[in-house]
C-alpha cells in the first residue's frame, strides 16, 4: 500500500517522534523513505541582499545535517535525501508529487497560533495533498529548530 514515504524535516529534536512513526510505517510496509528539508526563502524578505547568500549557505548546511541525521535513523530501509529552497508547504507538495509518494509523515504544532510556522505548513499540506498525510503532534516537545535564527547568528 505504501511504497514511498515522504518525510519533511526541520532538523529539530522534536522530529525524533515523527521519524519513529515514519520508520514504523516504512518497516511494516517495506517502503522507501524520502527525507526532505526546505530552505524557507520567505525568511529572506527581511534580509539585506548582501546577506542572502551567506544565510542560504548556512541553511543549506543545516539541511544537510538534518537530512543526514534523519536518514541515519533508518536501518534496512532505502532512504534518499533532498534539500529544496522555497515555500515549505509548496515544496513538500511538489516533492510528494514528483517522488510519487504514497504517504507524507510530518510534524505539527497544532492549531495554536502562537506556535511556529510548522502548524500552518502541515495544515496546507493536509488540505492540498493528493496523498494521505500522517501528522504527528510535536506541540509538547521543546522547539529547538535552528532555522533562520541560527543562520543569522554569529556563532
């Protein structure tokens, strides 16, 4: 029933629970997993043009770390990784279509408007996806996603 599972990640520790669900589906169904990280270019709107390449590079590095760590969590499962740049929901939907995904497994912070953007991303994906979407509530998990804030820091 499920041959390909799309697993979007934001690189946060909260993703561990989401990865467990994706791994369970993949192992039970013999599915491949495609791990996706999207560099959210909407965050660039407030940046000076000369900072965009530097921030893009840092976010791409974060994406490589996130996809590599996520892929390493799967033993005996075929895993591919990809990093895209754009609107996260749009890129997730496009990847699901292009990869012929049978299922999208992603985290959500729920509908609380004070939570970060992942809630609205998952809502758009659930609403517009042509394939089933399994959402895993990570609202109670500490938000440690690195994203744009880390890319802008001088650490």
